[in-house]
C-alpha cells in the first residue's frame, strides 16, 4: 500500500544483473511506503521520463531528489537511502562534510570492477 507519492526517482540499468539485484532490494524495502519510483532504462517507454540522455543515465547511478535535482553517484545513493529503511543511517552519514566526495571516489572504484561483476552474475 502506497502512503504517499514517490519522493525520489531512480533510473537503473534493467539489463545489468547486479543493478537488478540492488534495485530489487530497494523495491522490497520500499514496497509499503512507495517513496521511490524506479525507472528501468531498458524498458521501451523509459526514454519519456529521462531528464538526461538515457545512455548517460546508464553510465552511473542517477536519481531525482525530492527537490527535483538530478544527482548521480554517491549523492544519488544518499537520496535513495534517505527514503528506504534501513538505509537511512547511511544517508545521514553522507551528510557529514567530505562524505560525498569519499563516496564518489569509492563509487568510481566500483565502476571499474562493475563489468566483471556483471559477467559473473550473468553466467
């Protein structure tokens, strides 16, 4: 049961097994509250809801904040985490000065190994 309109929109790569698993977790945890809208960029009608070029959205994790700003990387994760229990403490930690740049640095390192993880999950 949705208690409110989604506060955050997330665009994700539905063709990526790793991304699908992560988004499925967020969807399960948010199912009752409905605070996050999830847009699969591989769905035929998804381009209509894209604020940026879909190819650009597929390169990094992107979200639209409750204020309407499109953010990526650590800021996008923080926006989602702020809406999804039990990740809310992580969102709070991301508000500590310097945490977002560190989060972006870690995310950039993850993106380097993402293709290998995708291949493992796909096989």
